[in-house]
C-alpha cells in the first residue's frame, strides 16, 4: 500500500492532472452551441456552476465525456487526455455561422487534483476557496478551484497558469497533501465504481448503459444524439449495464475478459485492479442483468465474481 493510496482513503492526495484537456469557449453564441451539442442542460447554468455531460454522435453513441464549468464570459470544457483533440475537433466541426471561438488552453495551464476525505482541509490551510457543490468553482487569484474528482473520493481541481505548477504543488504538499501516482488513482476510482472514458466508456456505449444519468437532462430539448436517448427512455431501456464486480482473485483480469454464469457469457470486464482495502480484485464491466439477476453466481478468468451494489 503506497502513501498516495492511503492518502486517497484517509487523508488528502495530490494528483498531477495537467495532462487533462482544457478547452476555453468564448463568443456570444457559446451557451447556445454547447446546449445543442451536449447531453446536459447548459443554458440554465450560472457563472460559478458546472455539470458533467457527454458528447454523442447521431447514433447516440458516446464520443467523449467532460466537466463543463461556466464563467462570466466563457466556458471551460475539461476532458480526459485522450479526448482533448477529439472534443475540440468535434465542437469546431459544428461552428458554422456562430459567434464562438475555441482555444485549447491545455498547454498554457496546469491542473492539480486534491482528493481524499481531508482535501477541503488542505485548501482551507492555504486560504483557497472550498466550493461546496459538485462542479461549482471559485476564483483563487489567477487560479480557479473547482469541486471535481477523478477517483470518486471527495475532491477538488486547482487550475492555473502553467508557470505556477511547481510553486502550487509545494504549497499544497506543505499543507498536508501527499503525492499520489496514476496507479493509486486508478485503483481507488475502480474501488469507488467510477468509470473512465477510454477504459470503461467508449464509442460503443449508449449513455444509459453507463448508469451515469446525471450526465443527461431529459427535458432540455434537442441536441445531437437526443433522438436515440429519448427512444431508449420511452421504449424500454438497454440490455447491459456498467456494474462493479468483486472477484475472488489476486491477479486482475485483462480488459475484455468475459463474465460468465454456468458457462454462458453475460458480460465483459472493462477495467480491474487489486484492491488492498478489499483484499481482492475489484473491477468494472458491462453485464446483461436480465441474464444475471441478483444472487447469480458469476465467474471471470476462472475465479468467482459477484456484483457489488452501492
């Protein structure tokens, strides 16, 4: 068990999130365009607020996910590193006669995560704001502090000028944040059942399969892919769902490993890790729940598995 892993469970961990994409969106039509492009309700957001949302294609498949933060005169779209360019190009493709300007601000900025049950204490110790609602955010000098988490633990992101990265990291460490690596964060996010685009969510998936319904506003009106989302909602849903699994093994199965019951394939693993806290392998994966009702004995990579609720 590393110190970073322990901090994510019991203290405050410092994560370098500078590789995540940060796209700045300005112009008079910025809210209208985004509202027509993402699954959540953009136009009702006020400065200082934000939301989680998906980009969909016309077939309702998920092209990417994002944290969307609204400021007085711009939006900041924060993405997984792998979808930074894809998200920029997807939006840019639909700017025709709109007064909208996109700027990829990733290389000009830095982003540090403070995550864990004592994350708010670290921010308070350096006299930073502590936003109280998910996706809410507040200015801290040239920086912004947003209530965001990559691991599913209580957390915040501090976004500021690239030149401040080292100084900011030293300040947060001095206040009690313990550096944690990508593998620490990955294990904890799987323990918490938090899916990641690129591993657990891809272009093969429909929004309702992920269970992340807070990304969707069902009464906001038209947006790209909305017809499919509404058809699923009104006509009976989807057949497979993203679930958390506990596997009685010491070695995590690879992504794509089948989940079976009595020899029949009912799903597949998307990500898995050994959990020191659970003393077993925990995983995320898609399972056809109609074929694996509660109490069904499952198997993955030759080991018994069970769906973990909550």
